[in-house]
C-alpha cells in the first residue's frame, strides 16, 4: 500500500471529500427517516406532493416517479463520494475520478433542483440550491488545486 503524506492541501482535499460524503449520506438518510428519536427529518414526499399540486399535477404516480428519481440521483452522488473516500489513501487518481463524478452528479442535482424551484416559484429554495451549486464548484477547485499549494 502506497503511503500518502497528508500536508495542509491534502487535509483540505480529504476534508472536501468527507464533507460531500456526509452531505449526501444524510440527504439520502433523511428521505427514509422522517421523525424518530433524536432525528427530526422533513417529509420530502409530502413536500413534493404539495409542490406538484401547486402547478396542477396531483397524480401520485408522477409525483412518486420524480421523488424516487431525485432519491436515486442522490444515492449515486453519495456512492461516488463514498468510493472517492474509500480509494483516497490507496489510489489518488481513482479517488479523484470518483470525486469528479460525485461533483458532476452534485451539479446535475442542484441544477435540476434550480429548474424545479423556478417552475414551482420557490425563490428561497432557488437561492439555497444556487449556493450549493457554487459550493460544489468551489469544492472541486479546493480538491484539485489546494494540494498543489504545499
């Protein structure tokens, strides 16, 4: 096993991977746990139903399809971040490749959400998802370029 010395840039790089790994882990977990002891989740499915009803779509199959599509995208983003983390100390190039695809899916997800925010008239959510989109781009820059500063 190849040893990787963790300089300041590598710590930032690893921290970026861990942040997005945890972000997507809890985002996916939150879809399956609504309200339990020590966990106050949000019922996103009910929120999806309300949003689609606001534009005249009350077909539960359509709403469910969109909901599970979003959950599937989030699971894919989580898995890429998970594999980026697992391979971080073993194969830096492989880790970077997984992280890139995790970033790509994150950008796709937040872009998809921003389109939905426009359609549903959710201005606060639009701002939130735009900030996440920018954070994803900054994260890629931190991952890619901070280790080179040391």
